[in-house]
C-alpha cells in the first residue's frame, strides 16, 4: 500500500474512534469498561482525547488508550528477540511490564485473573525502535510544501502557490514557506544546473520568504525575499558552499554547512506548528509499529520543547535524544540537563557530533579521491585535531558520543579518537557504547576495530538500497567492499548493529528497513547485481534485522535491561502485525505489504485496537 493510502487509513481509523466518542458512549473509562465488557477489548480514549474532540479541534487527538492493567495475550506467534526463549505463544502484561512469557495453556492457568486476549494467531514482535532518525524534522517535513517530482520550474512555483492557498496563516503570521524535494537534474530549463533565487519569482510569492530543501537535504534554495532576510553573508564557509554567479552575486543556493546561514535567518517555527509536527510524525510512527526512536541531533531549545510535549502527555513514543549543540564542534553539556526516562518517554545522555557530509553530494570524507571525480575527496565538518579532546570532554561529563561518519576518512578519524579515549580510561571505558552513526564506508582494516574497541555501528539498511545504483562507481570496486558491510562487521565480532531509517531522508516505515536489510534490493526486487541483491553476502537474515530494530537499538541506548525484547520485567512495548513476515519461506515482497494491527507502548495501545479479537 502506498504511503498516501497508509496515511489515509490512519486518519480514517482516527475518525472512527472519534465518532464513537461523539456518540457519547465512552467518555468515561470505567463506565466504558462496563458497557462493553473487556471481552470485546475495545480500548478507551483517555480524557485528553475526549477534550480535543469535544472542543471541536480537528487535530491533536493523542492516539493513546487505556487497557486493563493486567492481561494475557495468547494464541499469538511471538518473536521475543530473547535468546532464552526466542519464540512463544503467549505473554502476560501487568502495570505496563511483561511479567511472563510462554505457552498459552500454562500462562492462562498460572494467571487466571489476567484478562485474556486472543491474538488470533497473529505475529507479535517487540516494539520497533528506529535507532537513527530526526523527529522534529520529519514532523515539519510532513507539514511542508512538497515539490518532489516537479519536472519544471513553473511546476515548482505553482505547487508553492497551491500550498499558500491551503495555508493562508503563513502570510498573516509572517512565516516562511518551507518546502522540500527539488532536484535540478530533472529540469531542462536550467540545463540541469542549480536554480537561482529569481527562478522562484511569482506575484503571489514575491513578498514571502521561501526556503526549499534539495531532495537530499544537503542544499537550500531560497527566493529574493529570503535573501533580503539573510542579509550579509561571509565570503566562504568551511564544509559548505555559498553558490555565487559569475559576477559574485548570491544565487540563492547554499550547500551543506552554508545552510546554517539560512537556518539562522529563518524564524523558528512557532510552538503550535511544532506541536502539529510532533503529532503528525508520531502518529505515523505508531501506525508503522515504531514505539521509539533515537533522535539523531536535537538542539537545546528543541529538548525544552520535547519536555513540554512529554509534560502534556502528548508523546506516544519513547525518544532517546542525542544533543546537537548550536555549534557541534564545541561542548555544550552545561546548557542541557541529562534526563533519564523523563515522563517514561525522554532520555538525554548522548551527543551527536558531525564529521563529514554525504556520499550523494561527494561530501563524505574519503582518504583517497572519489573514483568518479578525482578532483574531490569530500570534506570534514570540523577540524580533526579537535575531535579527540571534544570526545573526551563529553565522555568525562558522562555522555555517550555518537558521531556522524559516512566516508572512510571520517570513520578512521573517529575510531582513532575513540581509541584514544578508551586508552585514557582503561577498564573504566569498557561499556561506553560509543557509536558511529552510519559507518557507511569503512576501510577493510578498520572493520575489526569496531569489534575490538566495542564501537557501535549504527546503520541504515535503506541507505544501502538508495545509494547502490551509483556508489560502486563513486568509490570503485575495492572500497565498496567495506560499504554498508553489515555482515562483515558481524563476522568481525561486532555484537550489536542498531538499525534505523534516518527519516526524513528515508521512509518512516521500519519494514522498509527490514526488507532492505534482508534483500539488498529495491522495493521492486531489483539491484545492480540482479534480484539476489547488491553484494548479497552482506545481507542480514530476518532474525538479525529484527534484532537490529529492537534489542540492538535498545542496547545502543543503554536501555536493553528495560526495552528491546519480550522478556519478563521489561516494559511492555510490542506490535501485532497482520502477516508473519519473520517466517523465512514468506517471500520478501510480503514484508512490504505487511500492516500493523496494534502498537502498544508501556502496556497501552497507541495505535489500532485490540477490539474484534475473540477471547
Ligand atoms: C536565474 O536563472 C535563470 C535561468 O533559470 C536565468 O534566466 C536568469 O537570468 C537567472 N537570474 C539571475 C538574476 O541570475
Ligand atoms: C586544525 O587545528 C590545528 C591545531 O589547532 C591547526 O594547526 C590547523 O591549522 C587546523 N586545520 C584547519 C584545516 O583548520
Ligand atoms: C540468522 O543469522 C544468525 C547469525 O548468523 C544465525 O544464528 C541464525 O541461525 C540465522 N537465522 C536463520 C533463520 O537463518
Ligand atoms: Zn541523520
């Protein structure tokens, strides 16, 4: 099913739930329970949902419902991701935690007072965790103007005009139009070159600052009104480019680190817009079975905002947020408090550092020049000589360090810096779980260093399939053997590879990642090496892929004692799917068709219902 269909489905479900509320049947949890009886296991909206509906608000219905606090799910095919008992038929949940896992008959005898819920033979897995994604960016992206697929400049302009028609408050609030998705390689009018600010000119748009992300999020394109707001700019920017024409005038395109110039000129979205964004993204997350994410770079003010969302009870998923300092090359731990399980939702004890760019724009820092453009070898986003001290400073203050590294040079420099920290710490450094985000292109001799040092490669299977059409050419046949090398890392002794999507760069649905991990093909089953997949020896099997999105992710956040598997005493986060995609004989294409039936966080349903099941 297409994303659009999925979104419509989620919205339809919400409307159904809302109309039952408006019928006045269930605006009281206990009364509701008596009316329906738990045998129907209809779930009851929390008061907050009722208030939003009764106040007539179209948005902001938090999709969280209460269940009885003590229940047993049986007649299920449970993949626990727990080696002690990898497969089970049933489990018991009490007060938000798993209390027992095993056979249905035995558990029903042992827990006669638990409300019994028949899962109808469906598959259940632990709540999925996206180990690298961007919550607020994705939420805002869902609200942004979308020019993806525009084949001409005038299509871009007309999409923006329609967007403005649909969002008249932008003009009255003096907000910017933020959009995404342009791709100059599609446009004959610019000769496939970068556009300029006047290409965005239109009578309706002229007075509104416009800023559009390129499709890879590595460039901004702004209009004249935005350039006016931006004002004076520096001559050049390390690790980025301010594009100028032959007369030295700004064209309105800003690459990589130069994008900060535009960011700084932009009004920060208002709290109302941000709350809408969080609601939009978390609703989609739970509709895909995600119960948590590792938020890969959250600014201090964004952390404050997330806290307020947690305080309001409006964060249905768990967020393991990595701090992003206003200047990521400098320590900022003194302006952000650490948080552990704040409101049972938010943890802040790690930092995101950024070492290089992306491979799509030749920005990934490589030791040797690119094979398809020997004039380039990428760039570092900070001075490598500063990295060891910066890493050390964060570690000393009790933080986990997670560094963005795509190219083999960035990976090597970071492994060196981490190694230096481990040497300084000796035994104390044993369990730091320092991470490299992406670990995308690694020299073969650096692969065993991950295992030896205990450095965690945090990887994104869909990046491999998105990049596979050109990466072989870009870095050549030798270096590509260390690219997206999941199985090589495991064979070298790496114990955990947390998996993620990097949304909004890739889709939110974690099944896209599981599919990419087990096939290394595009969603249509093709790859540069045919239907068996791109470098198929690097594929993960389904067990490994599921572990990456559950236990390995929990482990990489120091949360493996409470999350990541269906294990007694852990928090009851789990997902019921309509298809048993973990069965090895099921064709991989079925993974993509699989739908979430129910998503549960801490014992409470946050998506779907358990209604309609017989007990
Ligand atoms: C912007 O680019 C267009 C082609 O897309 C060109 O015709 C125009 O002269 C350029 N404008 C400026 C101000 O450079
Ligand atoms: C990096 O820092 C070192 C030491 O502070 C300095 O000598 C060097 O010039 C810097 N390199 C760059 C590219 O800024
Ligand atoms: C998946 O890989 C793991 C690790 O190599 C192995 O132990 C397991 O048996 C494999 N599972 C299947 C179903 O092949
Ligand atoms: Zn990212």
